[in-house]
């Protein structure tokens, strides 16, 4: 399975090492009005976007399903979910306690 990450300043990496996910998350400490999130996207176009506020958004760029979110998500939980998404465990992620919409 293939996946990529989007960095805070707009660059991306394909098959980013999962051991480096804490560094991806750490980029959020530099967020500003223009650069607000980092994300991991699976080849199926399911994506988890994390924000410095603890907001985590789960959605599909191809329009499959409705966007959902969680609030006050810990760094550890975000990294766990990113790892699951990288391996294609979409159904496992869907079982989380998501709230409807983007959370804004």
C-alpha cells in the first residue's frame, strides 16, 4: 500500500518512514494562519489531517463518505491512527468515536 504525508509548509513525501511520524507531528509547533495542518493520505484517498489545536479530521478526497473529526486528540493517538492509515486499516479507523463535519 502506498501513502504520502503533507508537511506544514506544503511539501510532501511518499512512503515517509513511520518512525518519523513524531517529527511530522512536531511541525505543528510552527503552524501559523496560513500553514495550519500536517496530514497522512493513503492511496485510497482517505486522509487524516492534524492541527496544533488537537483537532483531527478524517475524510476522503474522492468524496467517499462525509468528513468527520475528533477534538483534543493526543500526539500519541494521532501517530497511532496515521500508522493504521499507512497500512490501509481504514475500517479500524472508521470505528473510532468520530464527530460529523470538519470540527470548525
